[in-house]
C-alpha cells in the first residue's frame, strides 16, 4: 500500500486535489481517510461551547486513533472511520467502513503536524494557496455547509483559523516532498504527482 499525505491550509483546495488524483485511477483503487473525521467528540459541551473550539489546533484531532486506523489499513484490515458533523460539532453514531486499497490518501489541514502520522506516509504533499483565496472559500463553505453567517466565519478566522495556520499549518510545508501551488487548479502539478504514484506502483 502506498500512503500519501495531503495537507495545506483551510480552503487551499486539498479536497479538489485528492478528488482529481482519485479520478486518475480505476474505481475502488484509492481509499481516502480524512482527519476531519477524527476530531474529538465534545457532545458533553453545549453547542455554543462546541462551536468555540479551535478546529485548526493539533490537539483537536484524535491522532492516536487515526494512526491506529492507518496501520490497520496498511496491514490489510478494514476500519470503521468515525463520522464527524460540523453542524453539531460532535461525532455521529454511525461510522464509515473503509477497506484497504492499493493507494491510501490521508487528507487534512493538520496531517503533516504529527510525526507519528508523517512516518507512515510514503509521499507528503502540501497544497498551497493565497490567504485571500482561502478566506473566500472558507466563507462560502462555512455558510453553505456548516450553517454559519459571515460575521461568525470572519470572527472565527481572525481568532483561530489565521493564527493556527501561521503557527501549525504553514510550518509543515518544510516536511512536504511536493508543494502544489494554486490547489486544484494546478493541473500540471497534479498530473506530475499522479504519474509519480503510478511509477511507484509499477
């Protein structure tokens, strides 16, 4: 199994890059594990308190469970990936079955922050994007998918997203084997990465 880590700031285009890589392979050949699924459950808190959590801090992720699942997939075992809701800011009761495939992509803003997780990756990718473009995408996403208004999004961006990006996410660029500027729009970089993956698999 080839393990690829795809990190980058919130709104940088990681999901688009991952989707475009998937499209280059036969259906079912690529498994994607998102670290968004591994946010700690905080159902004991009120919704207001949950929404104040800093989702851009490494401490928000249950890395031990994520690492355990990656190791199991590498050993040929299926895992039950948690399902996290950004509407309620809690884990759902159901889980998602993930089967081991030839390629495993680990995707998330904080994927390269944890040494133990990095050690399991064969290729480390950082998706880079200008801050103003990322902010625009974050506003659209959080309003459409997470039920927040513009004021909430901007307040959260200033208080946690931007500071955490500068402190935790941007510095992980130095761990990357490949940096993809302009996110999912960079067809050349995505094709080079895909060709490299195919070469390793062969």
